[in-house]
């Protein structure tokens, strides 16, 4: 959607979906309507971990009356918001930096989009005349679509290289 940014609950923390919730806690109506065959949305509706080492991770007081509607797994501790804020390499900082750039760069508003020819597993395009965005969905590094150091990258991104499982933005000529 040109000019629009959407972030779903927990995405800014890099929070994976909980895929092993027991049937007796699931609340998604689709799960019930399909006779418990389709696990659709409950795994991405588990309450966010805010802080701490154990459930409810700061989401509620933790008393029985204020228990979260879906259980939070123990591994949520490593994705808690307090940890994301403290780690400058976290998804939270990546999203914050990306949103700040989005507000500052005219190329990310209205304007032309041109797809670039790339290797298999790589998606790249140019917005405006000089903003290049690329994602390497593969696991092996590939040549970057442009020279220079990216403005923003989802991981370490040396000049001239787009590592596997990495997205990056460049302004050409910088």
C-alpha cells in the first residue's frame, strides 16, 4: 500500500507466533466453527511481553483475576519490550528508525515505483529516482543492487553485499 505502514501486534519486537497453544485455551471462533481443525489467529493474539522473566511479563498484575486470556510461553522473556528498548540492534529500533526515515524521505510517499532485475530470491525496487529497497529472501549473500552503505538494514550489511535473510534501503550516490 503506497504511503501506508502497518505493524501488527508484536511485529515491532520480532515476536514469533505461538504455534503450540493447547486446544483448551484457544478462543478463535474459526477454530470452534471448523470442529477444531483450523488454528487461525490465536497464536498471534497472545498478550505482548512487556517486561520480566515470567508470565504475565508485565502485561497484567499476574493475579488469577487478571490472568491473560491466552498463556504466554516462557520464551517470550527474550522478546520482552524492556529488552528490545535496551538493545539497539533489536526489531524495535529497526522499526523506529524505519518509521523516522519514512517520515523524512519524500521517496516513501507518493511517486513512481520501478522494479529492478534481481537474482532469484531477491526482491528490489526503486522509489522516486534514488531510493532503492531490497530484500534477500535466500540464505546466501548476494551482490547489493547498488553501491554504498545502506541507510537502514535489518542486519549487518557490508557495502556491496546483501546478506541472506536481510532487507536494506539505500539512497543512490551515498
